[in-house]
C-alpha cells in the first residue's frame, strides 16, 4: 500500500473518531446543562476539545447554544465537527480506490449534511439533542458501513490503528481535564453525584459503571474503569490493546526494521498500563501518569508517521 | 394535464439537423422515448431530474471550485433525455475513427523516427518543428508495440444534412469517459426499463478493456505487473474521473510525490518500502510530467521519469509528444495521412480548415471573419477561440491583432451549425446543440471503441460551444444494437 494512502486512511479514521467523541460529549453535556444550571459549565469540554484561551472560554461557557455553534459549525474552530468531517472526507476523497464505494458515499453524505445551511438553522432553533443525535447517527453509519464492506487488509489496519489511538488520546485528555482540580488520593471527594453521572454518560460508560461498582461514585472506581477496564470500549487500556492488535497484523519480512521500532513503543505503552493499577498511579501522582501515557501515545503517532507514512 | 404541452415549444433552428425531429415527424429511434416523455406527468419528470442531481452529489461525481479558500462542490450539468445513435450511424463512426486512429499512430511513429511523410512532401517540416507539443526528446525512442495513442477522445459534430465531421483529435489526455459510464448508471436509476426496451448497447466494459491493454504493455515479463494511474491530485477538475477509473480497474491511484526514479526504474513508496511500477496511465500533461526535462517548477510530475521511459523500463500511456498529432494545424493533413499510410479514402470528413500562416487562406478568413470560428492550434477547453458570428467588433479587432502577431498559432473553420437534440430545461423540452466524443482504445490486439461516448451539449440557448468551461453539460449516449 502507498505510504500516502496509509497516512490518509489513518487520518480519515482519526477525524471521524474525534467527531464521534465530541458529538457524544456535547450531547450529554447539553442534557446536563438543562438539569443543573447553577453548577454546570462548558469549561471542561471546551478545554478538552478546543484551543481557546481561558478568557475566551469564560465568554461562552454559560451559553449552551453558543458553545454548540462553536463546536459544531464554526469554521474558525479547527476542532469543530464541520472541520473534522471535512478533513475526514478530504482524506477519503484522496483514497477512494482503497475504501469501498459505500464508505465513500457515507462520508460524502456526512460532509454534505454538515455543510448545509439547514444545520446551522436547526442548531439555532430546534432541539439540540435531536440535531446532535442525527449527526451521531451519521457517524454510526460510517462505523457500520466500514465493518460490513471493507476488506480486512492493510487499509483496515491503518484505519483501526488511527481510530483506537485517537480514542486513547481522547480518554486521556478527558481525564486530564476532569482531574486537574481534584486530589485523586482523596477517595471521598466525590460530592456531586449527578455531575459524575453525566460525566460517565458522556463517554457511554455509565451503565457499565453501575453494573461493576456497587458503592456509588468513587474516584478510584471511575479511574479504574476509564484507564484499566478491558471491557470498556473507551478505556485507555482497551484502546491501546486494540491498536496493538491491528498493528501486529502489519508484520512482514519486507519492513522488519520499521515494524520492530513501532512495535516496541506500542508494547512498552501497553505494559505501562497493564502493570499499573489505581493504587500505583495514585502513589505516582495521577497527573504524572496521565502525562506519560499521553506523551507515549503521541510518540506512537510520530513513529508511524516516520516509518510507515514516509513523512520523515 | 395536457400531455402534449411538453413538446409544444420546440423551435427547430433553420438549417440544422435535429436528432429527434425530421421536419414534423419524430425519427423512429426516438419514438419510444418521445412517447414515454409525453405520457409522464411534469411533476414526475421534475422528480427524476432532482433524483439525478442528488445521485451525482451523494456519489461525489463532482468537481470542486475554490473561491476565497472555500471549496464548493459542483456537478457537471446533466440533461436527463438521452441522445440516441443508430446502429448504422455507429458503424460508420466506428470504422471512421478506427481508420483515423491507425493513421495517427503511424504518423507519430513516422514523425519520431524516419519522417518519410516529411521527406515525401506531404506535411511541411516547419509545421512539425514549430508545434509546441513536438517533443525532441522522443526522437528515435521505441515505444511498446509502436502505439503512441492508447486512448483517443475524438470529437464529432453533425452538419445540417446529418453528416458526421471530425472536429478535433484529442490524443494527449482526453477526459470525460467517466461521464460515459456514470451517466448511464444515472439513466438506469431515473428511467427504469427504458434501456433494455430500446436495445441500448452497454458501456460498462470500458475499464476492463483499458486494463487489459495496460497490463499488456508491461516491459517486465511478469504475470501481475504493477499498473498505476497518475493523477495531478484532488484539486484537478477531473479528479473524480481518475478515482473512478482507478477503482473500476483495480489499479493504484498515485500522485507524483508517491513515485521516485532510481537507476532509470520507477518505484512507488509503499508501507513496505519501494515497489517497482511497470505501467503508468498518466493524466498529467507532458509539460508537467518530468521537471528535469519539461517545466522545472512542476510538482505534479516525477524527476527522471522520461529517462526511465526512454530506456523502456516503464510504459507510459498515452505516450509523450502526441500533441504534434492533434495540433489543429496538423489536423488539416490527417486526410492526407490516411491516404499516405493506409492507401484508403478517409471515411469521416474533416471540417474545412484554413491555416492563417498561409497568406491567401489568411486573407480569405479575415475578409469573412463573421462566418468563421478562429481557434488556437494548441488550445483546448473552448478557451481563446473567437466565434465570428457572435463576437463584437472590438473583440474581432483585438483578436485580429493577436493573429497577426503569430499566425502559426491560429486556424479558422467556417461556423458549422452543430446538430440539435431535445433537452429538458425549465419544465419544457427544448432543442440544444451537441457534439459526440467516443473513446477509442488502442492496444496490442487492435483498436476497440466502446459503443457510446460523451455527448456534450451547449445548454445556453442558441450557443454553439459545448465545452464544460463555457456552460456546457452532458447527456447519456445510447448506441442502439441493430
């Protein structure tokens, strides 16, 4: 496969994964904003998913519609849904002969939907949850179409690596923002249960949490689920494990050198997570641990760039 | 509603061949579609037109126009009423183009080798060497199977009596074939059952024939050569066509930056290192193909690709330097070429053409410029031409100045009134002018022409210019089986 093609597939997939994460985050936070107006603020979401300064965040963090507009249709926000989908589709357009016609049409339609004026009008006047749901459905359509129509070759591997790497980075980002102010060694610090409920819902982890942990919201349990639970599809461990699985399929004799280098990095990252637990990271200091994981995730991306995408 | 109203305002232009009407009667090949259109309610027809637009958009059969940093997706306008070519008409087109293409390939081989046609005084030498598309580097290069033109998109028009004329030979990187294929797919969706009922010959085999020919050109004797399609990239207006063809043939779509030349062999950069490339179907013009030889600022090409080609280590389709054969000044000599190389009479006529380099012809043209179309010999896309019948006096004066600067660059043809055919425009069926571009494929086993082509139509009322850059659209082209 051409290096350029692998690069495009990787990013096509990453952008959609990010879009999907952002949309879910927006939907649940919007719901939360309707529930508890006094304590709710968009600050954590904007901090995780935008490049705004603290002062700019302060301007809009209490105005849900303004935040939605900024995060969904603002072309000046590089992480807005419209820009993410446009980039994903541009990448798809450059590799149309490597994705199925169905996947291409799916992304192309998604693109036309986010570019239409209709979207901006509905965001202004209609129920935001319905609008966000309709966009989330487009993302689901992409995942389903990919799953059913794409051949299980090299291309699919790069798409999956992109997807899981992006997801691991997002989960780490979300934790970094959420726990910045919170002393993680204080297990009793959870005061506002409804905000934790919405937090878990925004990463589709609330139901799993209820099933696994019977003692209500505790920081150590929340960390355990989001970092370590291998059954939770958004956990850092699960995402890294999946990225590793798909990467291992790229092994062959012709690129032994490149493979070994990147494989070492992913393996080391996974071991770091696998052989830690909540106790050990609290001891180490949560911010330190998250920083380290974050950096390692980015260096895997850089290594792929250098050894597989010919962008060295 | 009154079902006949849809054809009510169909003003036939004087002295023009109409594809559907012979006087007041509907020609028999159009009878079925005529009755179908009469029976269908207007709302239904509008729905079908909408459906066609939506299908083009959602499938990404579009090109992007960039204005102020933002990309806007555009559709190449499509008229839903098909254009019909009868079996007899097609036979004569097929034979005529086959003959012409044979001669043009022989001409290119001759020009780039022994030049008998110059020595025998048929084509003047200065005309060849003054052609900007004559590539000196191709002199004495042997190309695989002596084929220079593998893909030709030869344009045909019909005069007032219905005779087909050759308007242009496009022998470099002709485009539009994806519309031949996709327009048919759209027609299948909007007019169910109409195609089988009319015995329309299929066009889907085009990519398979092309792929077979490309594989056969591989310089390496391997069962599975690496064939690639070289595109200038996604900002090119024909990018959709490049992706479609790559997909339908199952070959890699590459850009210049994906390729490198090492030791006169071409390789592509893959995730598993370098992989040798055997055949390149390029959609990049000669000028941009190799910055070492041609335009040094080109980022679309590959440095050293020409040397790999000259050594015979890679096949390039179409060959380099073909522009010397589809130059509009050389066009005048094609009938002579056919007689010279094949000892046959040309089956399809040329449009009478005057070269402004010749003093007496030039005078005749300038005196009658209102009845003339003046074109640049190396122009395309409908740019830089003068339609004498519709230009203002100032335009004509300015153009005359241009001509006098370098008469070699200009030819003139009498205004030929292209044939008209029914188009569905604003709720009415109206006649519009059109041409026809069939795509001929030339491989080691001979010349094949898929029964169909790109019908381009001038959507502006009264316009005779069908180019897409000048407000042209396209139609599905039906070739009927006998």
